[in-house]
C-alpha cells in the first residue's frame, strides 16, 4: 500500500513529519504530496483542511500527533510483514 503525506514545503510541522517518515525508513511506502502544487487536487478529494495530513487509504489523519500515531501503526504492520 502507498500512503499519501500531504504537506507544504515551508511548513515546520510538515517538515517534522517528512523527517520522521525518512528516519523510520518509510519513504518508499509514503508519497510526499505538496498541496501547493501537484498534490492539491488529491488533497481536496480526500477532504483537504490543514497540513500535514496522511491518507492511509481509508482515513485522513490530520496534524502531527495523529500522523505520528498512524506512522507507529504502519511500522507495526511493516514489522509483522517481516
């Protein structure tokens, strides 16, 4: 499954989330979608709102804390795959 991280380049919280995704080694599974360019349409289609936000295929997790919880669940699922 590919997840979508909706972000803004200049947004500090978006930067924190992008950094955490990379630290966890999840970048191959999570597509970074800039809401100010190529990701704008998809973000709107999934409910829009504030960034950062993570689409997991079912739900849009909004805000850093919610995304960090979702990332922990993704990491758990990745570990179970191994």
